[in-house]
């Protein structure tokens, strides 16, 4: 069966450190993968998209990697801040040409001051 | 505010009642999506419109659920004969389909409607 797995346990790190979140998937061949941020009681907010032919994508303090062999994406936040505390969701489409996103369950990040 | 808006933000209803939610997407977006999210889970896809055409429906969308987008602008999601298991956050999202590569699909989400069925 198709699965998207994110670490369900919260990740607690100290301010200034790099946070690394993992997204693993099975039985998908996604053309791209997306990462979203979600704060409590709010809708997800798009952060980054990485295509299958891209190994790495950066945006300010954010970096995403995509390994289609390992079927894994890593999401990094460098120089983390308490304001980065949120749930981070990875998402992909099941099949090329489809539009609906399938989300992982998300990983909650807590950055301690 | 030019983002996606949803109304109401909260809805409490008794089991068996019908409820309707509204979503207003970003004005130039022709794609609109409905998702459902329960506590501790990621959003689950319900249905997708391109303009007024409903192009995808999830198996989660039972006969009690119906969605419309009559003029290709706002959309409504109706749940008939609500059940306690319908309690969730209902999220609407929109994306542009204009001149974008088929693989590009950034979605903009609204704040959601939290439904509680008693």
C-alpha cells in the first residue's frame, strides 16, 4: 500500500541549532514533493517544492533534499528560532497528472529559547 | 485580504443535521480543493474542481457529502445527516492552473471550518 511517513514524535531542539525532519514514502513515484508548515488552528502554508530531478532546494534558512532512490525527503531549518515552532507536513501527488495532495501526518517542531 | 476564505470558522451541530460550508478561493485561481483534517493527522483529500467541473473525488466522500462550484468561483461543501465521525477541520485550498507546468501545484489553504458533531 502507499504510505507517507513522518516522525510522529515531536522534535525538540535548542534555538540556533539545525532542525532536520524526515519524510519517507513507499509505493509512490512522485514527480515532486512539497513541504508545508501548519500552526495550531490554521491551514497549512506552502514552504517549498522540490522536483524529482532536483537533489536539493534552498529558500532562506530552509533546505529540502529529495532522494528518489531512498524514497526520502529531508527538510532542514538552519539557525532555528522559537518562531519556527509548528507542525511540518510533507505532501505529494499519487500519480502524475493528479492534483490532489496526499499528506503525511506531520512532525511537530518545538524550538526552545 | 486576498487569501482563501472559509465560512463559518466554527460549526457545532447535532447528529443528523445537515451543514454547509463555503469557500472563496483566491480570485485568479481556477483550481479548488477540499480536504478534511482530524487531530494529529495530515489533511486528507476529499474533492477537486477545475473551474466548475468536479474532476476528482476521494472514496472518503460518501453519499452524504456533496460539493459544488457552480460558477467556477466559490464552492460549497454540504454534509447531510451528520455523524459524530464527521467532526474534523474542513480545509479548502486553491491553486492556479494558468500557464504552469503540469507538475507545479502549490496550494494555498484557507483557515478551515472546524465542525463538531454532538
